C-alpha cells in the first residue's frame, strides 16, 4: 500500500498524526513543516481520503501557509498543494452561498420578530477561525423557540422545502446551483420536556432537546452582518460541541474538524470559561444515572493532539468520572492515533444492534468492530476503496488492510511491547515481524 523506503511507519495513522501537527493551536513552524513533509510523501489517494473525510483540507491549506502566493512549493508538495487548493476554493464557493443565504434567512425571520440562533456551521466559522473558509459545512442549523417554530417554518417556505416535521424541517437554499454545491437550511425547535430516546443519547445520559434549550436560553441577541440574531454562550457551546463530537465518535466517525471546533473555541475563550459550570455533568438529564462522561474523550484529544489549553485538573476530574467503556474507547483512539480516519457508512445500519448491558452501558469496541467487518459495496466506493471497473475483492482487500493498520496492528504491537519484557525469544521474533 505504501512505497517502500518512502512512507512506512504507522501507515494511515501517521497521516492523521501529520494532519494534527499542522492544525495544532500553538502554530509551531517545525511541527507544521514536519506534517507537510509526511503528507507530501504519503500515497496521495490515502491522504486525499483522510482530508476529505475529516473535512479539513481548507484548514491545512491556510495553516500550513500554502495560501500565501509566495509559499515555496517543492516538487514533492505539488500534488498535495493542488488538492488542498481545490478544496479551499470549493469551501469558498459554499461559504459565499451560506453567507448570502444566512442574510436572507435572518431578514425573513427578523421581519416576523424572530431572532434565530445559528448553531455550529457559519457562526463557528466566523467567530472561531482566522479564515472562515477554513471551516467547511453542508447546512445552516437554525434554532428557534417552540412558540416560534410554526411561524418560522411557514416564513421559510420561500425556499424549496424537502422535509417537514413537528420539531424540525429542511429547505434547499440554492436549488438552481449544481448538486454538489447545494446548501440545506435545517430549522428546529427544542422541547425541554421531551426526551429523544436514541441509543447514543441514552448511553451519554443526554437529553438533546434540553442541551439545545440550554444554549438557546443562555444566548444573547446581537446585531450581526446577517441581521439580528442570537449568539451562543461560549461555555454552553463548548459543552454542546463535546456532546456532538462524542455522539459521532460512538457511531464510528469522529472527525478532526469536530476536535478543531473545540480546540479553536478554547483558544479564543479559554481564559473566560467557567469550566466547572460548563461541564457540570450532574445537570445532564434523561437518565437517573449517567452511563458515561461525554466531555472526557473530546477534551482529552483536543488537549493532547491539538494542544488546546484544557486545565489538567479538569481532564483528571472528567477521567475519574468516566465509565470503563469510555476509558476503553479512549485507549483505542490513543493507541491508533485517531482510528476513525474514514467514516464507516455501515455504522448507520448497525445502530439498532448495539449490545447493551443491564445498566445501559454499551460495549464500546463492538459497534466499531461490527461496522468495519462487513462494509457494503457502496461504502467501499464512497470511501475510495473501489474504483470504476475494479474487482470487488480488490476493494475488500484494501479495506481490511487499512483496518488492520488502524485497529489491530497498533494494539498488538502495544501488547507485545508489554509481554516482551518477559524476555521470551518467540515474542521477540513476533514483535520484530510486526515492525
């Protein structure tokens, strides 16, 4: 899979490590250069897939300095440069569409006395990132109160409606544009008394409506370039971003972009954050007893990998109050340095088949394993493992080879390192074979 003598250590996990070196918030030139060097000599298909799946190409383009016209592009970096520049330009087009659509949506809602809360997406891009184009997004997430929802839904019918529901509706902001540039508008309200009984929500002990309601209630109304909108309190926004990242991680595809949102928020607002209030897991609802701590993994990863300034005492407090299954999931991620390098679309198929213990705790490694063993042909194609005209067997071989490098090989090497202390000649030979 990798060219001998050019890219051998760690395989795909090293690509994730290189990406993270470039994105660290302390912006060290030596780390950025080291990360670029690794990405430049790695197989371009694997690098491209990693960047696309983590939605991180525009951020690498900006933070690496490649956006600067005077950046010295070496021959090794040329292919990487072309890919990153193309993704940055694509993100720019989408941002322009989102910018225009946000102004139009805000104007429509302001005219009927509604001040919307834009959750994630464009407001994160505008407020947290040095260049908003660095932060790609596929939709505009808008929150209104339950009393405003029906009026807002009717007002937005000037857009093409694609889904209508009692608490959430979706519209197309730009139906005339090319399919790949289409941007959706998702509007929803929150009902604090209603508990959304989803397996992940139950496992995290989270009432998603109440979490969104907490952000809405603590928001401030301001005049922005879009119009009059609500802006989330940074502490409760951090809380929500952690919960959102953890939800995706347990489903099998936590992205580096999700960690960047957390790290960049901490970089900007860390000095004024009330950590204990924002991350008080005792006020989580929907469960009499919390099954895990949704804040520990994302804050640990953001701290250790992206160098976010999270107080060590807070990390330890969160670790102490985390279940064994979550600690185990963290161990797997740390040992494989971001094993969720590719989104497993098959995870959605297996959501209903997670194994639950008597107290509602999921066996964290099993869903991840099931979702990776039996990918569909569609999943192979969408993840770049099966090209047009290529045999299906070839696609599965590539899939399993990558999964071996990400999940099995690092764990086996770690165990062999511990066992080899016994001095067994057989173990030493196996360890040598594993590289």
